[in-house]
């Protein structure tokens, strides 16, 4: 419980979030086997190559991402303070910045997180700063900032959780984060090598397979699937293994350190999988099982959550 203890020391007490009691997490048994991990297809990104055969042992994995209600129960039991709720430590931050970077004023060094804010109109897709905004007060309790709360979102995936926060929750729950290979194997639901977990057919506007971005990314969302942001878990069809939200809704942390390819060295980032409600075919199409990104372990945002795994029966 070292991570939990450190987090308690890093932050002050927070007002309790009152949500309905979360049902016990259901885990699905995934029989071990071999599958094609990654892709060499033209639609894949460079960090998904090469396609290779990988074997995983039998494991268990949560049927859906951890919800706000489940995370609230953890916080109530432990007093845990997430990274987004802690005042930034300038001495730690300066280690990540160019030498000589001046210390920001106190009003800048406040708790917060990155929130998606759609721009007013079309913008170049190579500048994510056009739609991501550092928002003081944003955290799992306040997904869009201090003026928002979790009303009607008890069964939505928790967001603004860092890899460190996810590991602390896993320790408390007696589980672990899945490896990248386990996550991709489970997300496929028994398919092997197809573009999507459900096959080769793109998600049609009238046959919604997942919570993804509909419209013109990033400035105009039509919400054709019924949701402009996160959706309650289990709102879309389960895959072949009975797992929900393995495509879209929220990106999910895995245990693995990120490397751009199997031959490259590991970095201090961690792999996230699954894509989110912000994924669009014109930008990243990251609701494909092979899609992946690397994110620093102390970083959360309004579209990243997690689910847990176990090597033994729950």
C-alpha cells in the first residue's frame, strides 16, 4: 500500500463524494492462447508494427472499466488523493523542464488536469493544444473542472486518473493492471487480425458499436450515438468475451512501459489502449484493438480510465 500512503501524505482531505453503492466488479475468465498482436496494415500507425504472434496465459479481467462509484468507494475507504488533486511539486516539475526554466507564479501551480474543449471551428489536426486545455480544479470528482460534478455519472468510467492512481486502486482491490498483450487479446473477443474487434466493417452511424466521435473532429460532434462525452459502462454491445468498452468511451491504462516498437527501448511512459469518445476515423481511429499510445504515469485527462485484471480467479 505504499502508493496509497504516499498519496495520503501528498494532499489534504477532500469533501466526500456521495454516489450509489457500486455493485461488485464482475470479472471474465479469458482462456490463454496465441494471437496476432499489432498490425502491418496500411490503416495502422507506426507504433502498432510489426504484427507478431504472441501467447498469453489464462487470466481474468473486469467486464468493464472502473466506474466513478467504484472509485468513490476506494477513496472513501482509504482517503486516497489522486495526482490531479495534489498541488504540483515545483522541484519535481523542474526536473522535466529545460534547465533554467523559471518557476511559474503560485496561481499556476494548482491542482488540475487536461480537459477536452472543442475549438470554435476547424483546426490543424497536428496541434492537440487546439482542443486540450489544462483546467485548474479538474479531477475525477470534477470531470470538466470545478463547476462540474458526478451527478448522473455514477456508472460512467472514472477519468482524470493517472497510472499511479490506477495502480493504487488495484493494490486496494487485490488485483493488477492488465499487460498490453492481455488487454489487446481480451479486447479482440476471440477475433484475430481483424481491423476491429467486431470484424472489418467500420462502425456505421446507425449501428453503433462503441462510444466514439461522430461529426467533424474536433470542432463539431453530432453525438449520433447518444453521448457527447463518456457514456455509462455497458451502453454498447459486449465483445465475444462478454467485455464492454474495449473500443471507445475511455482509453485504459495497462501495466506495460511504452516503447514505439518491440525493438525500441522502454520509456518512462505507460501504454494506454482502447481509444475513447474522442476517436474519429479522420484522426486516429484508435478504437481498433491494435491502437496504442504512451502517456507519462503521473498524467491523467478527461478521456483516460482503466480496468483491472488478475492471474487467479476472483
